[in-house]
C-alpha cells in the first residue's frame, strides 16, 4: 500500500542519522540548534512525514524546557483528552501516509481504525457544509470552522479511554499543540487561545513544502476525512523527490517562519499575541 514502505523503520533511521547541518532557529528569544535528519536517496511525499516528526518532537522538547524555566508549566498530561475534540488538520504527506501506517502499526486491527475513521467522517458530513469564510478575516474564519467542527460532536477516532491509540504516529498538529491553560482548553472554542505557540509550525511548513514540490496550492485534510481523501489522491504519492533536498527545504521554511515571528514579536504591542493567541494572527503562518 502506498506510504507503507516509506515509513516502516524510518523514524529510527532519522533519529540516528547524522545531521546535515545545524540551522539556528530563534524562537521566543531563545536560539535553538536544530539538526536536520538526512534521507539517502529519493522519497515519496509520505516519506517526509518521519523526518518532520523528528524535527517537531525536538521543537516540542525545547518548548517544554523553555516553559519550565520561565515558570509557565504546560498542563498537558497523560489521560487528558480535551484537545482530542478539536479539529485536526493533516498535511498532504500525512494524509498520504496514514492508511499505510495504520496497516504497518496495527497489524490485524487496521479495520477497526478504518471503521472509526469512516464513522467520524459520516458524522462530520451529516453536519452539513462548513460556514462560508470569504468575508471573514483569518482569525474569524479559523474560529468559525472550529465552532462548526465542535458543533458536529466529532471526537478523534483514535481516542480510547482518554488515550491516543496512535500516539507514536499522531499528527504533527497534535505534536505541536501545547496547552497554555487547563481551564481554557476545557472549552472547544479555546483551541487557539488555549495553545502555547512559538510562531513556528512544522505542520504548516510540511504543507508548504508539499505544495512547492507538487506545484499546487497548499492544502490541509481534516483527520476524519483522511480515508476518502486518500482514495481520490493516492496517486500523488507515486512521484519521487530528493530526500536530502526536501528536508533541507523544510528547514529553510521553518527558519523563515521563525524570522517572521521574531520580527512580529519585537513590537511590544504584539508580545502577548505572539505567546498566547492562535497562530493565524502571526503573519505568514497558517491556522
């Protein structure tokens, strides 16, 4: 199945591979040395998911350490599933990788996960079309879409007993979501306001990278709709790209995000927004 051979065993390889370079990203006024994984040879779009996860997890660890040093503890804990009811976007590479990865990781149980995904998709489609956003600014459009999703009552199909059933393979959007307030994240409307953001998003950077490689507009896929989307778009995973060049470009996109966010935060009036509001308010970033 498309995507399976790209991901099986690759995360271990990406973790152990020597860095090609160590670009320095300035986030929250802190310089972070971020090694980029190396990929030998060519990869499909789905093959870019594993190195993106390695980078995302490194950034997440740095964020946790920064928060602890600045007395802003992150309340996220095992067993808390408040954010598992938020809308989760997948980049194109993630959506292409998901079916094959479910088969590789779940062995005889992929039918259960597929059934839950399709049930969630049915619930979402019954909710009717999302609201028109043409006359709304990005922040309002993001909130309107989040409200529509929350009103459909869709819970993540991989959530079981308040635990993630695919935690090791969870989406980038989940990996980079850190709650800034346990009280705020109890409300489905607080998805953006409750999250601690650095003004950098690996999920958005991977979406932009895929758009550049394919020569298409950037797009995102709602998690519950991933399987129907994959059925219509799986041939997009047949093209091969230079792995090292793609990962290097991913690093450049992240550096560009960090520069824009740092410039935005230099204005004292923007400081609180930079730390504590949804990322659609930060120039150049996607919600």
